[in-house]
C-alpha cells in the first residue's frame, strides 16, 4: 500500500495506548484474576496466568497487587466473578472489529459496546461474523535496524511459526498462542527485546484508512477502548497517523 509503514502504525497505536495508562492496571488485574480462576494460581502451571503476571511486572505493577488478584481468582480472597465475552462488529466501510470483554454484567457490556459502535457509524454483528478475518497468534515486533539474521536464527530455534520483515525494516515474529511466552523469553535471552509483544487477533488483511474515514474509525475504536468492560479491541482497519 502506498505510503504505508507498519512501524509508523505501531508507533501510532502505542502512543494512543500510552495516553490511556490509567486503565492498564485495571485490565491486568482482571486478566490475572480470570486466568487464576480458570487455570489455577501457579503461574508455572498456568501459561495464561504466567503471561498476565509477566505483563503486569513489565508495567511495574506492585507484587502485592498481583498476589491479591491471584488470590481473588482462586477464591482465597473475595472478589468479583468476571465473565469472558467476545463481540464482533463492523466499523466505517465495513472494517471488521473484535471486542474482547471481561465483565460482571453482560447486559451492561453488550449495551455499552453496541452504543459505542452505533454512535460513530458502526454496528454490532453476530457471533463469528468477522472472526474468520483474524488469526489468533503471538506477535513480537522488533524496530527497524534490528538484525534480521539474529532475529531469524533465535526465532526459528525457539519454535516460532513465521518471521516477516516489513519494507520499513521492522521485523515481526509470529508464534502459536501457547508458544508465545517460550519464544519471547528465548528471544530476550538472545538479547532481542520486542517493542510490541502480545497474544493477539492478527488481521489476515488490513484496509487502509485516511482522511475523514480514518477520523471516524478512530472515534469508534477509542469509544470501545474507553469502556470499563473492554479488555482488547482488534480491527482490520489500518489508520494512518
């Protein structure tokens, strides 16, 4: 796509996320609680919990907060019972959107998601209407200038699925969801620190947005991400800064 830079888009997305740091701890506490409830409180035996705890530590969350969240999940402390719900819908020009929620009130969550979508020109779809447009995977992105040979050697040795080098020089390592932490830790042991490291729903094809359509689409995404029940938002829209 003319003028498209994956790296510029990643920086744009990170900048918007950094502006919303206040919500990060709340999201992580909910994720740790649910992960502990579903898979037990031992991170060594619970990959989802291990990933959530690792992310919390990277965000400098105090250890006491992490421990309390785990104990709430395992029932050692009283806590809220969150339910995982995925909603699917459409934004401007039919761009696909997946919205993952952790909520203690399903009726509130769906009403808020529907309102955020319709207010800015999108609409809520049915289960499965856009999920096929995404791949569930781990993603590790390295900034332009990183040695492609070093990334490739370490990634393949660690069991990565694929390595993609963009025209702008950024490098993305793709993993199976369950292999994400193993590959991430192996890459870090090799001295390679990813700028973005996450288990995500990666769009199989992206649609570039610019001008008024980009502004409208960004308003939908911002409105969804601002909802208390929303954990993650994924889209096929590629919004240029």
